C-alpha cells in the first residue's frame, strides 16, 4: 500500500435468474468465490466477493436472482437480493444480453427506478449475443431508466471486464479497506463447503432434482495433520429424490463427493475429507435453523 488515499465501496449485483451475476463476480474478483451453473436461481443467499483495483477495494454483493416468489424459500431469496442492495454505493443490474428483455427484467428496472443509488447497466454474454439486438436492449433499458453508465461484457470470456472493474473502482468513495488484501470472500468455510457440494448437485443431476434439495454442513473440523474433515447432509423432500442423489449402488453420491472434495481441496489449499449422507425431510424448507446456516433470513 502507498500513501495514496484508499477507497472502498459496496456494489450490489442484481438481476433476473441466470443473467450471469455469479460468473461476473468471480471474473471481477479474479477467482472463484461464488458457485455457478446453467440452472437459474443457483445463488440462494447474499455472498460478498472482494476485489482489488489499484487502491480501491470493491465489495461485490452477489445476490440471488430476483423473480416472482411462490414458496418460503423463494421469498427469502428475493428478500436477500433486495437486502443486498441496501446501503450500496452503486447497484449493478446484470442483464442476459442473449436472452433479451422479459417481464422479469423490466420488473426489476421498474423497482430500481424507486431507488436513489447510482445505477450501472451491464449487458452480459456479448460473446454469444446478436449485436444489433444487444444495442436495442441497451437503448430500451436506458429509455425506461436513465442508467448512469452502460457496459457490454462477457463474464465467461473476460471481454470488457477490466474496463468495467476500473469504472466501478472510480465510483467508490474514499475510506479504509474493510477486509485484508488477501481475502476474496466473506463466506465462512462451513458455508463455502455447503455451496461447493450444492454446485455439484446441480452440475451432475441437472433437471432430475430441480431445487428440491439443500446442503447442511453438520461438522467442520481441522485434523492435527492440517487437513479438514467435513460432514454434510443433503436434504431432499421425498424418498424418490433420495434415490436420485444416491444413484445406482451409491455411485452418484460418490461422484458428487469426489468432485466436491477435489474442488474444496483446491480452494482451501489443504486435503479435505468429505463425508456425505442423504436425509429425507419433507419439511426442510420450514426449518429456521437451516435458513440461518445457508445465510438467509426467515421470511413469513
């Protein structure tokens, strides 16, 4: 660090499900801090990615996608999304440049019009989007709400991300950094472990288990040799879903565990011993303690 005044600010990253918010946060941080999958609504709770740009620390709040909530879990996720925007120095709306402007996007834009924070429009997935349509989307959105700035990026390829990062840093206020220079996320190790296993459920089961599951880290401890021992339960609502997660002869859960273990070892830099079991609980979505563990508030 130099004598140059430091800057630090909070940026809420909001958008409809599957806009690429988590992928963008990972790209801005420079490494993986949020789980991703092609499935919409992968992110469930607020998670902060911490990025450095020169003398500026960017606190990027990756929020769940904003959608029309139907279940208690849905309501908690949407509440977390809007809660992540409270007190932000800027709100970044991420829009799927290929997917277009559906009612979900326009509903969010209308809600943003009621807020006073600076608003930045980010058209994502420009590497696969039709360029004339992309420009049309940007024009329509800016007609509906006068965004302070508009950027075109591809979070997956990195195109436009350095320019966006510099622009975000330029907007942040002077102030001390809130986290150590080498910290990239505010997620606890327990939460990170649960998220990585949940990511493998999405990647390996695809549509077979659509959001009917949760991962709870029951035990997290360090062994004397420096390795980490983690015990998790995968919660599902029905016995048929348990059979899906286990797979024939238990092969599916072994594969989920192996991939999650490898990813956690890479991220933590130490060997990981991961033990998984599947529990059927038809009312897991009504468990207050589980909401707390995964970083969501209980919403009536």
